[in-house]
C-alpha cells in the first residue's frame, strides 16, 4: 500500500508508513521521530544532493528500489556509508546502498530486487547469506540487511527511529546515528575496518548522540566502545570534551586530556597519510569534502 504524505512541505511525496515520524519544526523537508537535534537535521538535509552527486544510472537504480519498496509497504532504513558519512558531514560514493529491514520483511524486499531484475551477487562472489542479501546490476550494488554480520543483533523496530528527508520526490529514512555507529563498531577485519567512519561520525555528531540508548545496545561489548572513544579522545581531545561528562565515568575512563597544543585531528596522519578525517578533507580539496550548498548555521 502506497501512502501519500499529508505533512506540511511534503505534498505528494512517497512516504513509508511510520506513525512516530513528524515534521521537524525548523527544518523544512526533514521528518523526525526521536531525533530532534538541529545539528543532525542540518546534516541530514544534505541527502537532497544525492541525485546530483551520484551517477545518474546509480541513483536511478536506488530510486526504483525505494519507490517499489514503498509501494509494497515495506519499512526499511538506509544505513552503511551513505548514512554514516551524512552524519559525519562528508561525501563519499561507496557504490552501494545498504537497506536495513526487519527479518520478517527481508524476503519481500529481496523480491523487489528480483522483480527489478537485479542479480544475486553470490554468482560473482560467495558471501554469508545468514544476515545479508547482495544484489547488483552493472556497477551498482543494493544490499538488504536484517542482522549484524556477527549475529550480535537483528533489526527490530528501534532501527527505524532515524530521521527522514526529502530526496528527489521521496521521503527517505536513514538509520539513526547511534545504530550507524553501533554497526561499525564491530568491523575490524584483516582487510577492512569501519573505525575511520565511526571516528568521523563521532566528530560530526558525537555530542548529539543518544548515549544512553547506545550503551544499552552495546551492552556487554562496552570494551569496544571504550576503545573507540579512547582513540577519539587521543585524536580530538577538544571535540571529545564536548561529549557528556558522565559518559567517561560510566565507562570507567579518564576524561579527555586537556591537550591544547594538539590541533583536533592533527594526529590523523599518524594513522593514514591520505586525507580521511573530516577536519582536513576540505583543506585537501580533493573533491571528497561535503558540498557546501545546503550548509546553514544551527
């Protein structure tokens, strides 16, 4: 069943059914559930540039999948690199889109991909089908995820509390920043790590996160979060100071060092000499920095 938006500033947009989403009082075209931070809304509205920044054929595939999923009343959220880099204030085309869906809905969303003639990536490269379905057409990949790769958690209704934003006539829901950070916390592999994304996300919106909710999600794996925050405090002591003061004691950590001699992010090159960290991407002027067209003061 396809729902047409009935909300101010959203006339005629295709919307998924989600009763807890409401228009943000300040940011036109942004719809929020539990997230109301002006900074996060400022980041999210940059998603409107996706159709301009992505190759036309890639965006057309994404849009076709989203429209058909909404037509079938399938609830999902966009996560992965697109979501994390939105919160970080960066732009990076990862060549794929990650769609998070409840396990009970996964076959229906996979059916959308098959009906749109996207092929199973398994025929090109085997992958673990216990948590993800990978599909592709040409160079564009669409992933459907219903659990974490390590099976620490399955997607449930709390994964759909993120903000929605108008993009090319659609209202697209993002994975909430806390869930985005949580999913990246476990990706430390021999040939890949998502901690650079997690550090950039912390730099972008760390002070606005629902830390109580994140701690509840992380549960017995707090040691991983302690490790990430330790690196972040070393990398950006002044930014780390903006995180809730109670967080450090809650995690039995020392507060960030008051190291005013180090510019925030100046140690990033010790980890990778290539530009990767938000404070220096604009200076590198290599096209990876977030576009400025939609920036505004909070």
